[in-house]
C-alpha cells in the first residue's frame, strides 16, 4: 500500500481538520500525525527569550496509508482543499527526495 506523507504548516485546528478529512476518504485505514517539527526550546540568551511562541503556525507531518494510486490522488486533493479552506500550507513529502 502506498504511503503519503504530508507536511502541514498551520495551527492545531487545521491539522485536526485535515486528519478528519483524510480519515473520511473511502479506503483509507491509517492516518497518523507522526512528527511535530516545531522546536519547543526557549534559549534564554535569544533575542526572542520570553516572547510568546504562539505567533507563528506550527508544523506537523501526517502519514496516510492509501489503498492504491487512486487513493493517493484523493489524499492529495483533500489535503489541498483543506489547506485552502484553513489558510494553511501543505507539502507532499516524497521518500525519493529524501534519498538524494
């Protein structure tokens, strides 16, 4: 089964909306948020020390197991639609790109 990894830049509500929309696609059995890429450190020597960290959107990586190529196409379409509606950015991560 093909696996699609999506990187979403947006708030937690947008990520939740995306995961629910992906789970609703017929044939999709596995949707999981596998990675939160936002650093959670506050360096006390930094010029941003003590500032609120909720000003920028978060990053998350969602893994989807699709049944076939048609399922992959539907995952991409739904992800793009949710990103547009929520004002988020979506990136499809490709394993082949990681190997270069």
